[in-house]
């Protein structure tokens, strides 16, 4: 029997709502997964990508991850991982550094056997390059085989990477696919293979209302058993108020006070008729009840201002909605995110944009092609209507769609590329 924790989308370094406290929450959630692994004495922790929120983690986030990986190493629990789109770079990955220091193993086409399971990895690959992939993996002699990958796979919400293609064209028969990228946990059976998302470890969006957590997966004579485990994370209080004619701010404040808001993120949504509401007055009431962060969205104003596409009740949402309507290219969305990102200092914006554009020109020229008016990339907004870079995001809270390749010479378009060529 082999038991592993399947986790992913930890997004360490994400300063949600511009809050240092929320940034620390993402670090704590990753550490909590490791503590659970140690307590449960699992055989490995398997991470399905987006360990970091972006490709250049700051020192405090890097040190926190190193500390957590050392805890696992001291407990003799291997950390196996793949690279997600948030951390993917052209010149090398942090995961490679962790591997060189013997704190992690980067999964790929060769099997890494833990107990009676052979684990393989498939890093995030840009959609335009997937048709060229050849799913060739080295043979194994373990009882089971599992593929760990990062992307939006079918048959799940927003899926655009065909799971049946991956499984049918792979040279190895997989018993399970352990996935990251979609922040919503879910499981399905495809071609007699269990395919599962572990979900994110922290709420990267107000749309992620369910409890956060990870999968505990057991491989034994009975087959593959997938169990969901929840994490104790910062509470989100969702306050929905429908105002009747004549009702106003006091009604909203009354509803806010009915919730336990101690150290919580309070999300208030106003609908119905009633009087105009000043968000500041609602924020004051929630803060008085102990809320850490308050976000107020007046849906009535969004409707009234639909003609110009702007709601000043929630400027962040107004920007996200407007950007999503522009049909911008992947590159343009990445630049927009960089300019307005919560953790990119003004003095560093020029250099950060230059680096992203340079990488995209070399690795993903299609990123500069517009998505078309009214279209949107599901990798930008499927799960996260609220990601506080503060732009579209989804299954990922960041539209930085950068290739996971470290190879400076990608294969020719008419050639079939191996998985290793995209690492």
C-alpha cells in the first residue's frame, strides 16, 4: 500500500487584496499540508504545479517554502512536483534548485517510484504546442502508475486539454492522473483511469466558496482510493443583501452584523431595489465587527452602468470586467497584470514587463495574437473572478501565461515534440 498527499495551486507569494496578512495565509496553508503529511506519515507529497504565485518569488516566500520542504525532508517524506504556468520560466525553475539541494524531485518522463507507485510528470505546456506533444514515458515495473500534470483538462469545467488524448497516446498505462490548475476539487473516470483535481490550498478568489484542502490518495490491492481532506484557512464571510424599495445602508449594516467576522475576509454583495449605498459605510460596519478585509459589490450599479461597462462600487471588479471584454492577447493581459500587480514595485515595472515580453517573443509568439472581441481565455477567469493581481484569473489567479520550457530552441511547428523538449 502507498499513500500520498496530492496538493497543488498553493500560490505562495500571492498578496491577495494587497494584504500582507493574506500573503502570509498562502504560506501557512502550504506549511499546513506538510504538517498533515508528517502527522499522517504518508509516503510522499505530490504537488501538481503553481507552488509559487509567480516566477520570481520574493525572499520571504522562498524562505518559507524552503523551511517547509526541510520539514518534509527531515521526516523522510519526498516532495514530488511539476511546474505550473505561474512559475514557468525560460531559463530554469525554482523546482530545479530545490531538486539540486535534495529537497524535491521534479517529475518527468522517467518514473520516480515511491512504494508500489511509479510517478511521472507533465509540466504545463502552452495550448498552441500541445498538438505537437508525443506522450512518451519510460517503462516501469511498479504495481501502479500515476501522471502528475498542470492544466485545464477535460471533462472538467473550462477543460481545453483533452484527457482522452493524453491517456490513449501515452506509452504508459496510467491508473491515475493527479492534476493542478483548476482550483475546484473534482474527480472523474476517463478510459478506466481516475482523474482528479486537488483544488487550491487557499481561496484565490471570492468565487472559491467551498473549503480549501487537498487529496489523500491510497494505492493498494483494491485499486485507487481518493479522499478529500480540508484545511483550516482564514474564514470568508459571504453577505448577500437584497434590498426592497425604501431600504438602505442600515439594512446592509444589519445583515453584516449577523455574521462572525473576526479576522475574516468579508464579501458583501448588494442586489434589489432600495437606496444608493456608499461602500465605505458598509466597510465601516464590517470592520467594527473585526473583519480583516471588506469588499463591497453593488450589483445594481453594475447594471445601471452597463452601457459604459464600469461600476464604481467595486473598481477592482470594474477593471477585471472591462479587461475581459477587450479580447486582449495573452501577452497584453500579462503586461496589464504586471503594471497593476500588487507586488510589483513601480520602480521594477519596466524591467518586469521587458522580461515577460522577451520570454514570450522567444517561447510563445502566439501570445501576441488577440483573443478577439468578446472572447476570453478560460485559463484567465474560470475559477477566480477576484484574483487580486488584480485582473482576470482563474483556475489560476494570474494571467501570466508563460511557457514552462527552459529550452531556448523549441521544436519546429511541423515536428512532433517530446515532453522533455518542453521542460
